[in-house]
């Protein structure tokens, strides 16, 4: 006796061979059991078909929506029309002419409005262009100086008389040399702390312009010095 599994395999092989012969010759597909062998349990030897066993579980696949639920396909473009021309605006010749006329009319209206505005607000010519008044240049403030020729600590009558005598002599010399631009500007005035002074140009002058005169004056009055007027 063959083992159970071996017997099933042999029986199945015989059934396949018999079925192929029957399909080719048109004979019935029944298979007889060989001598000494019994048909395996769960099968029908007379029918020649295998008894179906337990079927595997079948999972549901993706559901395909019906044709009616799909969005409509895009319309077919005519031949010669590119995809970039799908959404272009097609205008008739009449509409294009009307738009052109409107555009020309708008240009004419703009020109007329511009002329009216120019007439109401005439532009001043370049020759008559208003100019901002120039601020008068402030004269440079130059420091003024006075020359202290002699000074007496006390304003006594003797001191005043001495300085007055010097003043008169110097002014006379200045008048004799007026051709040089010298001026008789020597004066006697009160100083600080009760002093009295012999001054040249008490109104103040530019000491640079009087540099040559100062040099000559210093030969006689070595203590003379310029003082800035504040």
C-alpha cells in the first residue's frame, strides 16, 4: 500500500492525463481508479473533477466611480490652435473698429483738455522766470583795534596836560603827512581804575592797514600796543 499522500498525487496525475485525452478525443472525462487504489476522500472519481476545497478570502478592490460621476473632458481644440490660444478673446471686425475709434476719440479729448489747462495757467517764460531774492551778503565783521600810545596811572591835571601836549604834536604830524593817508586821530580819554590814556583811533581801525605807521610810532613810543574794541 502506498502512503496516503503518495496515493493522492498519483490519482490526481491520472485524472489530469485522462482529462487531456478526453478533451482531445471528445471522450468522457471520467477516470477509473486503478486496481488496489481507492479514490481519496472528498473527491468524486466518476465525475473526473476535483472537489473544491476552502476558497481564499477575496478583498474588495478600489471602487471605480461610474462614468456619469467623472468631470467632462476638456473640449477638443481645432487643428492649428495651440493650447496658449484656448482662452484668447476673439473679436469681430466691427467690434475691433469700434474700440479703435473710441481710443482715438479719447486721445483727442486728452489733447483738448491739456490745451485748456495750459491756457488757464500760462507758463512764465524763462526770461521772466521769478528769481528768489538773494540775501544780502553780510559784511564780514572785522575786529577793530585802538592803539594805546601812553598811559598815566592817575588822572591828575599834570598827567592830563602832558598827554594833551603829546596829542597835539602827533596830530600836527599826521596832518603834515596826510598825503600818506594818515589821519589826526589821537585823543586823550579816561582809562580803567582812574587812569588816563593817549589813544590813536578811539573809533577803531584795522591794525593791519596801519602796520607801517605803527612801526614808525614804536620808535618813539616803545610801549604802544593795540587793544581790540569789544
